[in-house]
């Protein structure tokens, strides 16, 4: 099973999270509190190569 390597971001994207999906595909997202469930939802901010999202 591939590892997503989820990590919290710093700098201008501080407070957001990112994970890897393949060699050079990054997904940047925030966790947001769900109004209907006790679990958080994920709000996608950016999907692209390392250079495109950072």
C-alpha cells in the first residue's frame, strides 16, 4: 500500500496539510469541522506538482 506522507505545512501555507499521491503529485488541504458529523471534513485547496502547489 502506498504511503501518503501526510504532513502539516509551514510558511505561507501554515495551518494547512499536504500529502503525496504518486512521485510528483501533491494534494494540499485543510481539515474543517463537519456540521453533520463528529468527524472533520477535508477541504481541498490545491492539487498539482510540487512546483505548482508550493
